[in-house]
C-alpha cells in the first residue's frame, strides 16, 4: 500500500507550481533521480546556498554548467580511452545532473576544489517589488 502525503495547500496561495513539483517527486519517487554523482545542498546563509557534487577525477574541461528556464544542469564527460587500466575503481562515466531553481535564484559562482568537489554557489535575489515594505500608520487627528 502506498503512503500518501497531504500537503497543507490551503495555507499557501500562488505556489501551484511548487506543489505540482512536490507531488511529482513523491509520486515518481525521488529514488529515480540519478544517484551519480553524489551531491549535497548546503545552506550558507539566509539567502544563499551551495550545491556540492562529488566529481573526483574530473577536470574543469570535463564539466559543463548551464542554466536555462530555471534548470541548473551539470554535465560531465570523461574520456579515458587512452589509458590501460589494471583496476578501475573510480567511476568516470558521463553524467547529467539537473536541479530546479526558484525564479529568484541566481548562480553566483562555481569552483572545482582540490578535494574533488564541484561547488556551485546560489543566492536568492528578491526583486524590490517583492521585498517587504513598512507602511507607517498615520497619527490620529
């Protein structure tokens, strides 16, 4: 029997796309998403995050990062055809990993660290019209 999650939709207005994506994740199963390469999502601050992908053995030239239509896509292509392996225990297969970004999320930077992590830094930039404004209350006359 399948577990069903009921989201408190009545408490949120204007989040239809988010609810649809959450339902799709639950329905299709998160386990269907590609497991390689492993990744972490880290909160760096109130409005900034990083995605860390374990890409040991890949060079900068083996990796591509693109953003289109709120989809952050990381692809890796490794060509080791010129090497003769006695034992190959480090995975070096091609991959594509996609992350759906909120409308206001901007990719700030990406760096391939010496420990084999590709770190992509994201920030949330709210447009001025979406930030909270303080409305002064007039004095009684």
